[in-house]
C-alpha cells in the first residue's frame, strides 16, 4: 500500500487548458498529463478529462492491491 507521500506523487496530474476553453459554456479543451508516468492525453470535454484521470487512478489502486 502506498504511503501518503508516495500517493501524492503518483496521483499527481498537470492539466493545461487551451485558449478555446469556456467553462461557463461547458467547453473544455486541453491536455492532461500524469506526472509519475508522463502519460498524456488531449481532451475536448470534462468527461474526457475525468475518464483519463479515473483510468490512471484505477490502475494505481489495482497495482497496489496485488
């Protein structure tokens, strides 16, 4: 199981929004990167962003349960 310091690093993400983002209008565009693995994805919606983050966090949890 990960300790708090390890979790803070392995669960860290950088989110970069593009100029076309208009949160009030529900338009999110940008790029998200998982800090520990450097895996990245461009997103065009809040759902895309959250799906990427959820998938990475699930992988982390699953790998720590083994």
